[in-house]
């Protein structure tokens, strides 16, 4: 009875969809939402669709109102503007996955036996707030992202102590440096991802995503705006160019900064808000003219889709985008986490 079999299959399929688990995500240091967009999926970047994942962001917070304003333009779940040191665990709803890119500039290693983590200013305390939330809420998984330099901070002494704190919170830890350009992102952005699991079985099932693209990388020529769409304010003045050319270091002044449009971009950072020809941030040299990237180009370099809304103006967008996690990179990491949680080997 083909009709009955078809109906049975449809019902079974509907029941499966109904019973599919939505993993709840709580997001700390949320910024403009790169980690959250990647963790949820359901977007298109450079004509490739990144499917909706079985996740739902139930909480997001950041102390910076400007980045929360960008976040709130793009997500149903709204970003709470709050200092994490003032955030009570009772304010964070129960969740399965905790995410966050904690600030790392201020760590020090205190010369005691045994050595322990210290901090040079208030920012150094923020990592411990993430650990506090982990201890109190006990999610199944957490994901932390940070700069590659974290591995070598304090002559390599800081990172093992950070891992030890995560382990003391009750998690089995894996970490790896991932290069976003190996996953279809037009940027040579290297970041360390730290993933912790409550259960050893899930930890053992997880592996980081394998590089998809190593030889043929996505070039920034794919994301550059047509010249007629770029305002005069993005071009460096003749005076600025002459100033660079007249310096005694003119032969090396822009080495690695004027980007080869047939390659991925160098790493974009929050410093783009104050980019100059004397800085280390990437710029474009097109038709014998130097210019900075537009905010939309920076968003594309970071793998945000074109329907991701930005604020008016430049500075706030540059800062938010430069600090963000590349959504495509986070999508691959989250996909493998979900595979492990569903007792399947990672892809």
C-alpha cells in the first residue's frame, strides 16, 4: 500500500523533527554576534549556504552598548548590556553550550610556587568570570576563542594555567589553532579555539574540523566593492601617501599592508577604526590609489553575510567587526560539537 507507506514515512519524519533536540546557547562577550551567528547557522556567504544548526541562542551579553546595538539589529534574542563582573549566574538561563571570546591582554603569571594566573588590570579578571559561570551553570560544552598569541603569552606559561582553570571547572579540554582561510573565509585569521566537554565520551567523539581549502584560498577580490560604491572618505589623501613615501623606511613601510587582492586578507582587527598608512592594518592599493576597506568589505572579510546589518558610520562598525569571531569558522566548530553531542564522530 504505497499511499499508506508514504503517509507513515511522513509521520515518522514529522515525529523525528518534533523530537529533534535544540541545544541552548548562552553567549558571553558576545560582541556583534559572530560566534552566535556561526553557532546558529542559517545564513549564506559567497553563494554558499550554511545550514541552520540544531541550536538556539537564549542569552547574550556584552559590556559595550555599541556592539550590542549591532547585535540587536540582527538577532531575535537581544544582547544584554552589562559588565560581566556584575552578572549573576541566576540571570543566565540554563543552557547546553556556553560560548565566549574572553579578553586576554592583561594576564600575568604570578611568581609563586605553584605559579598561578594573575592580572595586570580589570580586564584580566574577565576570564575568571567565564569560569565562574561554567562552575555554577554546568553546561554540557563550552567554546572559548582567542588570539593565537595566547599560546605564547608570558613565555608560554599563561596558556597551561588557563587550561587548568577550565579543567578545575569540571571539563575535558581540547584546543587547536584554526586558520579561517582554510574554511572558505577570505582572511588569514589564526585563532585558538578551546572546547570543553562535561562528559568524557563526548570529548572523545569530538575533533576539530579538518581544513577544507589549503591550496585554493578565497581571495579578497571576491568581496571588494565596485569603485563607484566607495566614497571619497575611504581614500588616503595625497599628503598621507607622500608622507609615507618620503620616510626613510618607504621601501618597507607598507610591506604586508597593501593587500594582494588575489589572496585572502591579512587579519583585520579593531584598529581599523584608526587605520593609517603608517599602521600595521591591511589596506588596498587599487588603480594607483590607497584606500581603507569599507565596513561592508570588513564584514565580508570576516564572513558575515551581506544581509547582516551594520550601524551608520565607520568607527563603531570597524571596532565591532575587527573583534568578532568569523561566523563561518564558528559554524564548522559548532557542527562538529553537535555531532559529538549526538554520539557521532566529528566531520
